[in-house]
């Protein structure tokens, strides 16, 4: 209750202050007019003031705006001076000049085109899109190789740059289990070939070295329908399958497919 009373008193005090200020303002005006009364304008003076205000307003309207300057527009009052000699069906043509912004844009494109031609086709300072693409591809390959060879890299430690063939029985067994799960539909249960090539002979379409086989399994051969197994298997699993595939060499399974590719 006490807080409410305090707030009420503060409100009343503020209201009294505002009213007092207004009263002081009125008193000040009254004293000023008493000492030096403002003369009342005659009818003639009022007419002069009205004409002066109308003239000032007309000048403001006639003054071109920023938009008018940018667009190079002319006021309606000047249209009669822009009319050309010929007209058709009561329609007259105005000789409006080309806007400044359009001229700047037009000549700017010409200057840009000349500079572009000199840069890319005369002096060959700039690289074409094909050259930039080739450089980016090479840079990406270099960065990828550097990442794979970097000690302690966040990616898998086994890759096509450092894999080595293993004859470990446990590795071969793991690779065989994976092979039967993912490779049998195309290469046969024993690597004899089917939709895909025979994996037991000495002929290879994409190289028969351990790095070549690992790379082929990892990235696939999209144009021949072989998927990139790096999307569904880790590097260790691809390594195990690689070693199993290499262990099939010379096994001569029944119904082996004819050799394809080059002898390794």
C-alpha cells in the first residue's frame, strides 16, 4: 500500500511539473506580446505571402530530383521543346536523350569486353576454364595424396599408396568372407568370373598389383557397373578383400571365364 501511494505522489508531482512548465510558457508569450505586440498582416500582405509561398512551392516541384537526374528524365513542362518534326496518328515522338546511367553501363561493357579479350585471348594472362579445372583437379589429387601419407592423419591408415600384400591366413579368411558377401554376384563364388572378369588368371583390366586391386575395389569402375566400395566398407575390409583376391591367382576354378585385359 505504501509503494502504491509513493507512485501516486510521484505521478501527481510529474503532472504538476508539466502543467507548471506550460503555464510559464504562456506567461512568457503574454509578457512578450505586452511589451512588443506582433502587428497584424493586412489583406495585401497576406496576398503577397500567399503568392510567395506558391512561387516557392512551384520552384520546389520544378527542381529535378535525384531519380530524375539518374534516369535523365525531362519535366513535363519541357516536352513541347523535345517534340520531333514528324508524328503518326496523332502520336508525336520526343527526342529524349539516352539516360546517363545507361550510357555508362553500355560503354562500361565495351571496355570490359576489350579487357577480357586481351587478358584471355591475346596476351593469355588469365587461365581458361579448362586450364583452371585441370589445375584444381591436380591440386585436389596432390592434397589427397599428402593427407593419406601424413602420419597420424584422421583418415584410415591403409590406402592405395601404402598397402602391402599379406599372406596371413587370418587376413585371407576375413577377405574370403567379405568376398562371398559382396563380390560373388559379379565375380563368382571362387573368383571364376561372371558379369565381372575372372580374378584367378594372370590377366587384369585395371592392373594386378596390390595397389591396383585395392584402388579398383575402393573407387570402383562406374562405367562398367562396379560400385565404389569405400562408401560401405572401411579401408581394413577393402585391404582384406584385396589380399584374398590376390590369393586366388592360379587357383583355376571350374567354369573360369576367358582372360580379359593385359597380362600382369
